[in-house]
């Protein structure tokens, strides 16, 4: 009936999006098991059936970005616009004893000062309304503006609005807030000890997950080798180049409109709840975002801009300084990992015993879910029959932690991959062979119980990465040592299956044959909107330039959910695919009716509907649809796979839609006298299912690797007794062009993903392995494995010193 | 259907203000008035721009708020990240830590000034575009300006040299490789090679092929 | 806009700036390139009420080589110092150090006088000035005086400048026959302030080190001459340096500070390594020059 482009290998997609678009629902057990004819595993070349998808085209958004004309959130201004800023707590734990705005308000040009009592509903919700269920006891909520108690350095206490930035700066200084310092707790272990100061009433344990699968005790008792390791990750910041920003105003219908840098336009619901407005009266626009990485997943400026607009009835802009961004926006969880791993003589992993403790900082945010990701991913891409895991996260008076690319799936890579190296070394086996031997396969179950339904190409990614890396380089001189590290990982794409995830897209032909695509997806720099256009161009037979994508508008574009969790290609991609397929079918139906021919004989080719001896140019086909009262627009809604919510003791048939697998190789050189590390070369190979735009995929891989390498070697938000000492980018060490090596991305395509054309998500997965790959390489160069991040020159030197007697012992 | 009325301001800590909804009043409120303004004239991307603005404004604020040139970005305010980089009389500076008043009369080139005639992408922009050197795009204007200063030397550079030239511009999306690719491609572009045979060129000459002889 | 308003006054001559400084006292700050002050202002760490701009003042931009010394005007930018062919000939250590400062944008705006007066203990230019035994010429509204670099840098971001005084120039000895120079720096990233930097110049005579001047940045609240090391290497052949310098570890009387980038212990260790490398580099250059 249709001319759906088939993926290479001849295996037609079952077309989940078409099902969704046509029938309004998708099933969770889509027919992906069993492979089917023509599945050849991994290919690195693309077959010729696809016309647009698979091409390394320039992205739609990049022309304006390189021209310098893109209007980011902070670039926007309106007549009569006022300016807003937050007054934040200078202390990590204190009672607020007095607040006085009178001096600030006396300043000419100061417009208002708001405290928590002025906020209609002074609570920030931490879930996505309408989608999530309670997954762990969230005992504490967070005030929009703290009224009586502050729990971290930087917590907002007052909102100041003024005519100009100059006045604002002075007014903020004139707001008087007195504090009485309270005892705080700054370490998650200390926070869970009896008698620790309670960050919130009810104790400091925020979330806990357990896995108990198989018989661990028996497995350890019968093991040929047991290796233990503890690992510690640090507090890191997203450090996107664009600090948090937004402009708000009341439009002509009294709709409160916020144009903000965000990954989630659905926060309009949170804003409405805070302000006591109907959800229909709040609109969030997401312009192109200057980097997100999870840091713009929780609300940042939204409630404050909204409050300021309502109070002043004027347009208001709020832009956080870099210092505020580093101080107060939630960061990545510092995690302590303790692993015990058992293996038999052949190198089969028999059991894992894992303890995870994460620092959630002062407020819950998404901590419980981040910890769940850590738990689910904790054994890596390996078959492990016996697993005992306990994961906990605790409140402290440190900066809050929440979403950051990898979302808890990242930190554990350092743990499980270091353990794999150690097991291989203990048994005298090849590290690569050990990974291949234990690799998960289609049909295997993860320790939480989920059975993998798609191809697992882990071994192929290992081979591809090593082949691309070539021989290990020689040291550049005396006193230097070169090390090579490898690391593999898995990372989920798509949201937790009980979150009822959905995304919608609307696509319509204009009468001139151009295409309008509307989708609520926020474009945070990964080319989200452009990828949708590339999918639409493929299905509808038009060129990319003839497609205009309207995105990220909570009122005027169909809601597509968050640009997080590596979900947009899966969700909005499938929704767009479904909408375009439906539109194509409408077009064919219109032409069939016009010609009085059966629709089965028609297909859409670029620029024309074509059948046996028939060729109707697109413009005429569109007119035919009008005459035949056939719509030339379609809405596609894609529903993610569903499953039951988990309980604390994790045991589920499905937790995530699917996973992406990859392997990395890192070559580095250590100056054995100074501990300085030079990254020589880095290769990252991932099975992405299908590359919609290979260059965009490479961009995601390289960027994620860069961020991972920064965390491995350089970055840390330094906090002492709750006081954040990292006030600027001169202190927060984002890697520069000379800190990073040439990063090579190897893109493998199994055609096995759940996204359109068999694509898998790739936004988050490549950030996982660098921590472990660098640790592994440093171990080879110095003789001792570093386990505490970041691997500073000082810590590298400690490895050198510790290994001095045994240098060169490892083959 | 009557819309729900908006809640009234919830506090007395607010000054009475006029309705400033866009469209609700014909005349926008006047720009900040009062002390410490100065009239400066800079040539920005080829056009003389004369504005009265705060004396203590950085060049970045002057460009963005007074002149409406928003392609240079505020990324840190410390001169570290390079998002605010512009060329002043052909040399790259961090416009967030230069006072506008210090460069009165200067010629300023921002990334948008590297466009070709009629707003078409300039040579460097074109290579950035084709090779995905921009992802989120927030560092891109500063990267382009830094790249322009490098390419204007007329010499072809090794990848290591290009990386060295970029080390003062942070990018959080690309890992830098695609940016290096784009600069390498621009330096090798036959259109550029033709004009740089004699050595360094005016930055303007690398903007667009339309400006090349 | 991050900053609070301040008054701005530009001057045509350094002496006018001194007058203004005398008039306004502590409330006034001088800028030339502004690369030290304006980041502090943006970070809220400095709030001047008057800014006196000397960036367009006349003079003080020369590189004058005469009588075995080089006079460097305070308004020379780092980029000029790094690229000046006369300076590269007469005293290459200064340009080599200037080329390591920050990034290209900092070097285009930042000036010699600004760096010296800011007196960051890890900054490159104060370090080489101390190593070379430079003399600074200071001006106030009515007079000039000379101060040795080692005395000028009085502590963390602190100098002996009077409130109405400015650095007008620095005079360093030219690199004479038989001399070689070395400069070694370790930072977390390229362009960051050094964790440790070492500047060294040595003179070879008869195949032995006749004279050495060595200074360290990042080891204390100001750049320090390492007099004991200078004495210890005197009389050695270059081939003997490595063993001799290793025997001196840990370097005597150094107690570098700790901060978020490195502990004092690590800095002390680095100082030992970099002294050896810098002195070795200087000796090699001296041998090369003779050959």
C-alpha cells in the first residue's frame, strides 16, 4: 500500500509510528525479537534505498548560527522590559531571621522585591506533571523562594525587579536578609549516620533501590577470582556556554509567555501551578538553546521571570551570571561505588555485589531517578546472573544534584569497566576478550529483569574502535609513558516505561509544495529540529530546504516531551515519521480518488505521485486533495513502550525502551615527573542503529566524549563545608582545544534501534566510557589504577609513586 | 468563555507601574536616563554606529544593548570562554572585559560581519556550516572571529596550530574537531588561496567570495 | 551588565593619571588593557568608583635596547612583547614568557605595566623580571623613582606602589654573550595561571656555569629568587646539573600555597622538577649559542 522506504538489509520496519498515527496507540511488545530475514548485524556502510536519511547534510539551524543571527533566550528584548535577579543565600545551612526590602525599594528604578510569601504556591514540583508516578519517597519539596530555612549556598531567597541592570545590582545589595547559621552536613555518608543534622524533617535518606538476583553468596564461594574496587566521582557542572536566561511577558490575551533556555517546554504546567493560573494561560517558548546537557531539564529562570512579569505587568528579562550558574543550578551527583566481582577461570563473570552512595545535595530534584539509572546500568553491558546491589542517595547541605547527560548511567561505567580490567588482569586474560565473552546478547536479561529485544553489537564496537585506533604510539621521550585504555558501556535511550511517554508532531503540505512541520521538541543544539526535517524529507519526497520546522512552543506546537533521556529521536522522530507517513497516504488517497484508480497502485516520489503510467506532479496532487476533500495535513502521536512502575526492590520485565552500546579506546601519555597527562588519540565506536545524519551523530559522539574527558581529567566544582568555591570559568576547567585529542567517531549501523529507520538514541551514551577508558590508560602508563576523579596530575603522580616497585610488571 | 482573571500582585513591595504589555502602550518606556552616559561612535561590521550609553558599559554590553548587535555572547564575563570575542581594528579581544569607551572610534567586526554580500554566508561561515562546526551555536560567533583572525594571516596552519589558536575559546558541544576541520577547509579553499598569495589579508576579504577579487 | 556604575576618565599622559589617583585616592583604579581589573569587576570582586584609563596615554610603548640593557615601556602589550624582533634578539626570555600569558585576546589588550602592578604571584612577567633582576621606573605626579623588581612585588596582589604612583617602564639586562635562558611552566590547561613557573638564565664560561639567575612563580605570595640554587649550580658543567639539582630536593625553604587547582605539596614537587628543566634548558641554549 505504501512506498515506505525500507531500511537496508531488506527488513521493513514494522512501522510503529504508522500504527500510532493510524490507530492512536502503540504496543510495547513490538515485533523486534528474532531478528527477521536480512538482519546482518552491523554495517558501517549505508545502502542506497534512502534518499535523504543517512546523508551528512548541513543542518537547517546551522546557517543562522554561523551567520550570528540566531536569537537565543538572552538575546531577546521587548520595549519597556524590566530586569530581574535573585538574592541568594550566602550560607549552606541557616534559618532566615529577618528580611527587609525597604532600602532596596527606596532606590529609584527598583520595581519590586518578592519573598516566598508573595508566591501564590511557593513550591517547586520535581516531576513532570501528568506523566510520572512517585518512584521514591520524596519527603521534601523545594520552595520557589526560601521563607524560613536555607539548605544550600546559593538558594534563592528574594526576587528583585528593576528598570535597569545597574539599578538591579544596587537594589540586590540593599535587600537585607539576616541568617542564623545552623549545623549542616556535607557528606552523604555522614548524612546517613545516626544523629546527623537533618537537612529535611524525616531523615536524610532520599532514595534507595535494591537488586537481589540469583545466589550471590554461592557464586562468590565458587569463584576462581574475586576482585574488589572502590571508586569515587566528583561534583561537575554542565558548563554550557549559554547561562540560564529568559524573557517573559503578558501577551495580548493575558497569556503569560516565557521565552526561555530550556529542555522542557512542559514546565508551563509547573509555572501555572506556582502562580495559580490555569495551565492554558501559561505558554513556554524554547528558542534554540545554547547547550543543555540536562542542566536545563529542571526549571531555572522560569518561575522567577513569571512572578516578575505578573507583579510588574511588564516584560522582564532574567539572565544568570556564570557565577550563579556554577553556584546554584543542580549538578551531577558525586557517587561512591564499591564493587565486588566474581569470575570463573574462563573469565565468565559470575556475580556482582555493588554499593552505590550518591550525594543529592539539599533538594530532591531528580535524584531518585538518577539513582535508579545508576542501579539499572550498574553491571554494564554484561551478562551477570547473580547480583546484589544497594543504591542510596542522601540529602546534604551541598549544591543540589540532578540531571546531567548520562543521568546516573555514566558514573557507574568507571566502576564496572575498572572491574572488568581487574578481572582480566587477575586471570591473565585479554581485556578485550573478557568483554566479548561476557557481552550481553539479544534475548539476555539485565539484572533488573528486562530482556534485550534488539541486536547487541558490543563486540563489533570493540573491534571497530581498536581497528580505528591502530597501534599504540610510542612515548615522545624519556620520563614519559604511554597507556592505552578501553572501555565499553550501555546506556538507555527513551524514558522509563511507566512514565506514559508520548510525543506528537503535525505536518502539512502548503499549496506550493513546501512543508510545515510543527513539533514541541526543544532544540538544544543536537540538531533535533533538523533531524525531524530530514526524516520528513525522506518520507515526503521533498528537499530539506522546503521544510520549515516550528518547534518548542507549548501552546502552538504539539507537545513532544522533554529533550532529555536521549528520547527525542525515538519519540519525536517516530511521531514525525508517523505523521509524514499518514500525510503521504492522504496524498495518495486524494490522487486515487481524483483519478478513480486504486490507491495501491500509487506511490510518492520526489515531486510527484506516480503509478502505472501515471505521474501527477505534487502541486496537482495537492489540488486534487482539496477537490476531493482529503486533508493535506496529519498529526502523528507516538507512544513509548509501556511497563509497570518499579518498587524499591527492582524486578521488572521492562524498565527502558532500549539501549545503545559502544566501546572506546584512549591513548595518552603521562609525564612521569609532573603527572601532566597528554591525550594522544581517542576513538569511540557506537552502534547507532541508523544514522539519520551521520555528521550529527559524529557530533554527538565527539561532544559527549569531550565532556567525559573533561570530567576524567579536569573538571570539579569545589565545595568546602557546603560553600561553593567555584565562582567562574577561570576555576571550572572546561577542556580547551589543546586539552583534547583528535576524537574519531566510528558509526556502526545495525538497523536495530526503535527509532525511525531503526535508529537508536546517541545523545547520552558516548559520555559514559571516557572515565573508565582514561583510568584504564593511566593504569597502563603508571602501573596503578586511579579510582578517584578527577584524575589530576597530583593523583596521577600518586599512581606513579605507588607503582614504582612494580613498574613494567604488567604485560 | 471568559478567561480567568490574572491574580493581582501579591505584595505591597511593588511600585505602581503602567501597563507595559507589548502593544498595550504606543510608546515604550524611555531608555535608562540620568548619570554617566557617553556618546560613542564605532564602526561595527562596516557601518558607523553612534550611541549614547552607560559610560561603564563593556564593549559587549554596548554592542548588544546599545547597538543591537547580539551575536557576541556573554558566557562568563571573565575573558575566559571567548563567546564574546570580536575583532577590534582587526585584533581579537574579549569584549566583556574591554570598556566600550576605551575603543571609541575603533572598527569592530563581529561574526555577523563575516557574512558575504546580501547576507549570504561568508567563506568561513560556509565551511563552519557544511562541516557542522556549530551545534548549539553559542560559542560559534566567538569561534568564527578567532578563526577569522587566524585565517587572515594568509598562512595555512597545521591542525595543532589551529587548536593552539582556539585554546581561548571554549566549546562544550563539538569536542573542537569539527571546528578545526572547518578552519582547515577554509584555509585550503581555492577562493581564499587566490587572494592570500601575497600574505595576510584584510579580515573583510575572508568574509565572502563576493568580496574576493 | 554586571557592574555597578563608575566614573571614567581617560588621560593623555601618565602624570595626569597620577594626579587623578592622588585626587581620588583608594576609590580610583587604573586600567590600561583592563585584563586584570575588569574580570574582577565583573565577578563583583572589585568595585571602583573611578576608573582612570591610561590605554591611550602617549609614550611608554618603546623597546629601547642600549648599553646592554632593554627598557620596556609599561604600555607595551603582551602581544608586542611576544612578537618584538628587537626584544627577541636582546632578551628573548621576556617575549617567551609573554607568549605564555592567557590567550590571544588577553595578550592583545594586556600590558606589561598592568601585569607588574597587578602582581599576581603566578604571573609570567613579574617572574621573569625578578629572574632578570629588572629595575622598574615608577612615576608619581611630580617625580620618578627606581625600584628593583624583587622589592617591588611585596605580596599577594601587592606592590610598593604608592596610591598615586604608576609603573612607567621596566629595564632588564640584555642577554649577553655566553648566556642562555630557560622558561618552564605547568598549568592545569594551556593559558591558565601557572601552578608553578620557573625562569632561569645562566652564563657558561669555559664549559661551566659561571653565573645563574633563577626565579620561581607560584611558590609563594610573590615571585621568588632561588639564590641557594643559583649558588649550588655555579661551577658545574651542564652534564652535572641533573644530578646536582636532584640532590637538592626538596627545594629548600619553599612552602607553596594550596588552592583548588593543586596542593602546596604538589607545587613544591613541581618546582623541583621545573627548576631542573629550566636550568637545563638555559644551559643547553647557552651551549648552543656558543657553538
